[in-house]
């Protein structure tokens, strides 16, 4: 006896990274949060919120935030759709565009939620392996002709960016929707926003969770031709973004200086941490995000009998440092480590050095 559809019974469910309580004494480098506080201007808006704002339902289209994002990005407000995190946009896209027989395609390894959402919808799934150096398998992705194709750029967990020319080739070759998930774009050297001008099938996803230090607020948005957004609006929850997120998010968007200063600190630290990890013998992938994918196979072979990175994840956890270990093909000998503050990064390197001795 079951209450659920067969695909829900079969579903493992998405497992988010651990979220210890805020007062737990851990260095948290496992879910790619920004280690610096949000914009003081945004926090001021939060403090001054009036009860009246909460008595009423919020603006269904999050107009104030849309306006703020429109100004920053230089795209018309009606090309922007706001969501409860960019995960909400992923849900809308899968809901609106896929079903059994209308498939979802993405390169692997990537953000695991694409698979979970497609499984919930009972959509067909085709996973195409990235090349070893995370070059995008463009021809295979085009040949698959998914109803929806997801590309995270920068990708998680590799941190690698797909060049815009390749994304344009994909956009041209696909008749379905191309989702370019730019959750980590604030830390990257290029983005694909210009593609929305000439490609009606492209939607770019952004979030305030990473660059803007607002993962707890749950605010993300999609940028696409209004005709594509119209279908997504039909399937979204009516009040998918709450009044607090709209007001605080609009203020955060307006404070680009704050975001840019923190992003620069993280990019500088990323260079430093990468050098130190390489000195310790780890293999790194070229990251344009706020984390590093760290390969351990050389160290595992030289110093330990295990061929899994899980034990090092556990050793770090015992010592109060949380990083991310994925029990997945191609990732079992790797850890994904978020860039923290200078103090946190120094503690990480010191602890790793101790673990390896
Ligand atoms: C590639 C990718 N897309 C989307 C998200 C979700 O972002 P949000 O917090 O806006 O839902 C994440 C979160 O880690 C991510 O790694």
C-alpha cells in the first residue's frame, strides 16, 4: 500500500548539504554560502519593515525587486521573473515544459537537483558526461534535443565555466528551452546574458544566495523573453516570493558596491587557497565560482589505502570543518570546498596539513 505515485516511491529525494545550527562552532565550507554579511542597506530595510507589509499578500510579480534587477542588468523589467530562490525557477521550468516523453537533458556531473525535479515530474532524463576536463559535450547535447537542457555555468561542483560561444551554439542547435544556470556568475569572468536578445529559447537564472550573501532570504530570478516567461508564470505559485524577500532583495540589488567588494575578496582568496592546496598535492579544476573542486587521487594513492575522499571529509568534520563530499561517479575521490574568510581558509589549510601528516 502506498499513497504516492510510482516515481515518487522510487525517488531518493534531494539531500541538501548539512546546515548545523547558527551557534554551532563549525567552519562551514559545504554549501557555497558567502562568508561575508549581507549589504548593510538591505539589513536596514529588514529592521525597518512595517507590520502592514506582512498583513497583506505580497506583490505576485515582486515588482520592486524586478525594477531593481532591471536597472542593474539593463534589461526590461518584464524580461525578469522572480522566484523563491533560483530553485523555484527550476521547478517552474520543469513543471511547464516537461512530462513523460518530453525529456530533460544535462551534462554530468552537475547540480543534482535537476535530476530530482525531473524525476518528480516523471520526465525522461538523459545525462551526458562532461569530458574529463569539463569541456561541454555540445554535439551530444544538441543531438539529444531535450524539451529542457540545463547547463550550470559556472558548474557545480566543478566551478568551470562554459564559454559563451559554445552556449550560443547550443542555443541555436536546440529547439527546446536552454536553461543557463548562472547561480555563481558573480565570481566568473564572463556570463551569457547577451544570449537572451537573439534566442527566445534561452533563460538565464541568477540568485542572491551567493554573491549577495542572502541564501537564507530565498531569492532568485530568471531572465528571458517575455513569451517564455509567460508559460512559467502560469505554473508558479501565486505568491511565490514573500514581502520581506522583495523589499530586502531590492535593497541588496541596489547596493552593488557591497556585493562587488565581497566578491573581489572571495576571488582573491580563491587564488590563495588554490595555491596552498596545490602545494599540499591536491589536483584542482579551474574555478570561476566561490568554491574549489579538489581532486585527491594522488594523495589517496601515496598516503592512504582508501580510494574515496569520504574519510578526509570525515576527518575534517571531526575537526570542526564541513566540506562537501558527493558519493557519485567521478566525484568519489574529490571534495568540494567553499571559499571562506581568510581566517577560515587558513584553518582549513592548517587542518588539512595536519590530516595529511
Ligand atoms: C548550480 C546551482 N543552481 C542553483 C542553486 C540554488 O540557488 P538558490 O539558493 O537561488 O535556490 C544552487 C545552490 O547551491 C546551485 O549550486
